[in-house]
C-alpha cells in the first residue's frame, strides 16, 4: 500500500506553492512546486526557509 502524502501548511509565493509533508521515512519535508503551465519545476527542502527562498528566486522559463 503506498504511503499517503498529505500536505499541510500550504502557502503561495507568486506562482510557486509550498507545502509541508512527511516523506517515506517520516521526516518532515517542504515541497516547492511551480503551478505555471508547462514549467514543471519542483523541489524538496529540509527547511521551510529554504523552500521560501527558492520560491522567491524561481523564474519560469516558459513564456
């Protein structure tokens, strides 16, 4: 049975959404995902501050 991935503490900075979740080993991670069509950028971070910094500095290459 696959692990459920429940996000909480979701916030939005520009086109990027940040959500907190637990990974397979039970560690808390922060995912940053660009919601722009055809961008496809996403990354996991161990701290929310790092995810917020990535969201603030992300630039979509899709125009």
